[in-house]
C-alpha cells in the first residue's frame, strides 16, 4: 500500500509539472505541436510499461505523466480558440467531459479486470494513447497577430 502511494504521488507530481510546463511550450511552438508531441512522446513509454519491473514502472509513469499532461493546457486553449468568446463554456465542457469519461472508463476497466484479469487490462491500457493519433483530424487554426 505504501509503495503504491509513493508511485501515485510521483505520477501526480509529474502531471502537475507537465501541466505547468505545457502552457509556455504551447505558446512558443504552437498548441497543435504540443498535442502531437504529447501523443507521440508518450506512446513508446506506455507500450514499454507492461514489459518492465516495478522500478522502471515508477520511472516510466513519471515520464508518461510529465509528457501526457503537457498537452492539457494546449488542448484547453486550442478548444477555446475554436469557439472564441465561449471561454467559460469550453472550460466547463472540457472538465466535465474529461472527468465524466474518466469515471466511466474506470468502471469499464474495472469490469474488464474482473472478467479478463488485471494483466490483460494493463496490456490494453498500454495502447490507449494511440487513440490520440486522431489528432490528425484537428483543424489548423489561423492565428492573427494584433498590431
């Protein structure tokens, strides 16, 4: 139990750091680039995760948390740019949808673990970041500069 708490703390700390770092990086290189970097950057580590021991699991989850969370602010601002003037609505929808889907996914993965085993769920979850390849369908935003 104590080891799990330490690993969870390390992961959540990396997520917080990634969220903070992702904003300025998105401003510098572009939000879509940060989203792509987050997806492509985390995929090799997540695929490797089920194959390693506990020490490397801890190290990889920190790396995964840092990279994955770096896109958080970029995704939110990108969505706000898609609907200018609707910042509150987009923020509310984003957080509501994200937490709602996480709750549903936790229940579905729990049910799957009961039926197929935790090892199977661990293997399936390694491939979930690949869903992010749908980022290719995002429109390019034309940003205007003000003088």
